[in-house]
């Protein structure tokens, strides 16, 4: 038995498209920030009396997610030479499956707790490769701060893993999340990406531009250039949503409040000089990335946007880690 905690990460240069679905290999690299105050805590127990894996998510069975979880556990069992089934008990302190990257923190915590429970000692690169098999973005939540994810070129995917770029303390940005709906999304990321690959006329252009966006974001990190990071991030985000919107049928993850939040953030920056930019994933939440001093003002403004249900503020945080028993709810 072992317990682990991982936090979601938010991509600034987005991953939207796979080069191999079976191994879950991304078609382009990505760059993210790991959050601090949102978390998944997962306990994995391998129990010889079980006849199949079991999954409890926030205290309830979750049959829809069990196959993906078992798939990840199978990879761990294969490495450990075990056939023992597991009970997975996982908790999120934020809404699941609503565009807040619960699959990223979920699979990062799962592979760390699962490997420890089986007595495997895997380095962070190996954990990142395994987490990627569960969810592409989970490879990044193994690490804290700013994280780069490589698409890799190998057919076996062993070079598609994340690496840390900067610690949270090296550029302590803040994220203010405007939650505009806590309903689970209609089309999950994996299915959405496949739809975009097959049908969006912008898909090829999206992939062709990824390296330039990554280079710009990395340059911004090196120089702590907030304006350059803002420009690269918003460009990547809006291009990804253009690819989604041009898919058939169209993938429309935004609601009215999403759009209002984007306008509010742009007004804060362009009219009032507040250091902030937005990013949005496969859901209607808006994440405002800012310098820490600006966070209270941004939270206050986003809290007044009609349709915003909740505002969460988080610093950047650490990577996935094992927990002592006492730290689990
Ligand atoms: C829009 O990692 O959830 O958040 O690999 O199919 O599990 P799968 O997809 P997932 O996709 C994340 C998409 C995104 C952008 C990003 O996080 O890079």
C-alpha cells in the first residue's frame, strides 16, 4: 500500500493531438505550470483477495474511469511481475473532469502510489512516461514549477516524457481560476483530439506552429519576460480553440462567462497595466496567470463576472510525491 499526492498542471503551450493513440504519444511538445493548492490524493492497495481492480473517486465507484486506471496498473504490474489486483481510493479537492486537469493530477498520483505499493523504485522520467500512458498531461504533473513535455520521435515513446524547466520559486507566478461550470465536459480531451485530427482543417497548421510557440515560451522563461510568456500562451490557447471550433462537429468548450472573463482579463492588462494573461483548456474555466501581487485584484474582478461560480487562487507548486499515512483524508 502507498499514498501519493499530485497537483494539476495548466499548459501554457498546449498539447492537442497525438502521434500514436495506443501509446498515447503527443504529436507536439507542450509547456506547463504545476499548481499548488489544488490536489489529488490517491491510495493504492494491492490485495490478493481482489478478483478485479476497484476504483473509488471521492468515495463513489467510478466505472467509466476504471479501464484507464487498470491499464496503468497493468503497466506497473508488468514491471513488478505481479498479477495482484488493486483498490484505488482517490480524492480531489476540486471538480473532476471539468477542464481543471483532474486527469493530470490523477494519473501522476496513481503511477507514483502504484509503483511504490508494488515496491518499484522508478525515477521521475520513468514515472513521467508511465503517467503519460494514462493521460498525456499527467506526464507533466510528476514535476513542479515550469515543466516541458517532449513529443519525442521514437515509436516506443520512451523519449516522450516531461522535464522540469524552472522551480516554482525561480519564477513565482500565480494562477486565478474562474470556475464557470462544474459539470463534466461533454467530449473528453482524448476523443476531442482525435476528432480534431480527423476533421479540423487547421490541425496541420496547429502542429506546424508548435515548435515556434515552445521556443518563444522557453525564451520568456529564461529571461523572466512576462509579456513574452503572455503573448506565447494566449496565442497557443486561442489557436487550439480555433482548431477545436473548426472540427466537425464543432468542439465548443466555452460558455458565455468564459468569454466575459477573457474580456475582463484583457481589459485589466491593456487598460490598467495589470500583469496577467488568460488560458483555457478543454472546458469552460478561465485560468488567469499573473504576478502574485496582482492576484487579489484579478480574483475580485473575475468574481464579479456574471456566471462565475467560484474563484480559486493558487501559487505554483511541487511535483508528485509520496505521502505518509497521516496526511491522507
Ligand atoms: C487542453 O492530457 O487530458 O488540457 O492524453 O487524451 O488524456 P489525454 O489528454 P489530456 O489533454 C490535455 C489537453 C489540454 C491541453 C494540455 O493540457 O496541454
